[in-house]
């Protein structure tokens, strides 16, 4: 799963690493280079929801294997481009096929690992995206400098072939069989029946539980919802508790449902704003480093790899920190950790963007990217916590649309600002300063989920319990 995201990140890093050679080859400026990144996101946004709905209905490993094969073909097409239009079209094709990665990967992670380990495990998976981006900057920069920009795209077909080979052999996990947040170590409902439900000390107090008892299996359902309330400190929201398989609903109704979950909507907006900054920084990192710190393109690409290592450390530590806090009873840990980290990033990155001393900027950027990387694993785990497993792909598809549109707008918008609004030698510096504002907005918006998250976790658990009960023989 980490390699799937790594391949996507490596391709995007390649465009940034080759910004200078591509500008020379096709006579284009910052805005046109930004569009090469943005078109992947714009087209991906159009295909993400269909892939999300498909993820909940077909074999996810086979879906990824097929789309990864098409990735490789799109990269070959990009390297063979004879004009800017040709290159732009190849990037659009790439955007269409990479749209499957977000929904399928998140859904698979949810079924490979129990809920209390997901933030930590998602740290390894999300680390793949940052590592891939850094490798795209570095390896593509070296290969492109030595052999030409075409080979910067073509070398990516080798890891793509290896990834397809691995995906074909990856087992498809059963859906919805992992333990959720109701149980710290083991789910008592899997071991016992009415006696353990009685020891939980609660009945079916919510409207959702009452309906479940009316439909049969009331004692078991009441015990499960009681444990849910005991673990997360909140009762399920009866408005959103499911009683039928949501995959039988029309697609538009499933989409409306996932967007109406309060915490999900807040996290979608916060995540999109965070990715706006990351996408803009990724698109112009090499160009900015060479201009601001006076180093060559190859050295700049290597420095991006070093800074990317900070991001990888961040995703590993962020997920682990959130899970540790969860074990200590902080139910909202998976939204608290990202909120704090988003507030810290601008404080570290702003001085690094202003200084011209690489010795001063490098440690600040390392720490800043570490905090930025620490945001994603807990947020990804939180979205799995608040959504019934039957809708993980659909929910991630809906989230990825807004995230992708944000990623799409960032390079083009920031490139336009650097070309036409800010003037002089500090144009790109001022532009990247401005891109820090969405990070602060993301932190403030994400703080709203501290109140809604526990109840939405209880709601998702109650929905899953309802559907498991209704699917059993009388």
C-alpha cells in the first residue's frame, strides 16, 4: 500500500525536479509547469468518486493492479511527448488512472489492521507517498540531468512493473472483520453472548439500539452499543445509524450520507487545505531552493530528499503518537494530534522561506515537514473510525475529490501569483508565504472535530453492529 502511494508521489516529484528542463524544452513558464501537476489532480477529481464506489463493490487488489499497469503506460507516453500539449494529455491520462489509489488503499488498510493500530500502520503507508515524492525529486533529477528529461519519466516504469507484480499476488482481505474502537485488545462480542453484554452494564438506550431490538437480536445489539458508549464516551447519533447495507442505495444517496457525517465533513475541508500547501510547495521546491539558497538543480533535488526524510519521520511518529494517546484514554487523539501539528508548521516554515542561509533553513524545514507529515496518518485513521466499513471506499472517494481539487488549484494558482502578482527576485518566496495561510485555517477548522468525533465513532460502530446482526440467521 505504501508503494502505491510512493509511485504516485514519485511521478509528481518528477515534474517539479524537471521544471527547468521542461521549461527550456517547451518554452513555458511557472503557470504552465504548475498546470502539468494540476491537470493530474483535476482529472483525478472527476474519476475519484466512481473509483470510490467501485472500491466498495469489487476486488480492491485487482483494481489497483490494473490501474498501476495503466500508470506505467501513461509514464511512457509522457516521456515520449513531442509537444507541450502531448505532455499535458499524458498527464491527464495519468490523473484518471491514479484516482483509484486513495479509495482502494484506505479501504484495504481498514481491513488489514484493527482500528487501534491503524494510525500507526497508516504512518508506514502514508510514508510511502513522501518517500516516493522525495525519490522522484532526487532520482528523476539525477537521471534527467544525466540523460535528459524524457528518461526522468521513463525510469519510473521499472518500479511500476515491480508494483504490478506485487499487487497481483496480494491477498484480498475480507471486509469488516477487524476489531473497531469498542475493544482495546479483543472484541468481547466475538467471544461471548448475553452474559458479557450484561456485564457491559447498558442497554439499547439510543434510538438506533431500540430499532435493532425491535428487529431481533436486541440483547446483543444493546450490549454492543453500550460498549461503544463506554469506550468513546458518547452515544450514537440515531440520525446516521444504518440498518440496511448502504451499497444497495443509489450512489448519490451513499455520497450524501458520508458527507452528512459532521466529523467527516470537517476533516475533508481541513485535509484539503493542508494538501493545498503541500502541493504548492512540492511543485516549486526545486526551483525555489536553487533561487533562494544559490545551489544547483542536482543539489536542490538532493536537499529535497533530505527534507522529505523529515516528513517520513513525521508520518511514522504522528500515527504512533495518536495511537499512544488513544491507549491512554484520549478518544479524540486522532484529531487532536493533527490540529496541533498544523498549528506548528507555519511557525517553522515561515523563517525558512525568508532566510537565504541554507544552514538556517534546513533544520527548520526538516522540523516543519515532520510536523506536516504527522498530520495525515491520524486523520486517515480517524476517517476510517467514523465511517461504516461498507462505505470506506465511497467516503475516501468523496474526500479525495476536494483534496484533489485543492491540489490541482495550488500549483497553477501559486504559479500565476509568482508570474503576475508578486514581482522581483522574491516573487516565489512571497507566494509560498501566502500559501501558509490555508494551514492555519486547516488547524482552526480541524479543531471543530474534537467535539463531534466521539459521537461519530459510536455511530459508525452501531451501524456496523446493526448490519452484522441483521445478516445473521434467526
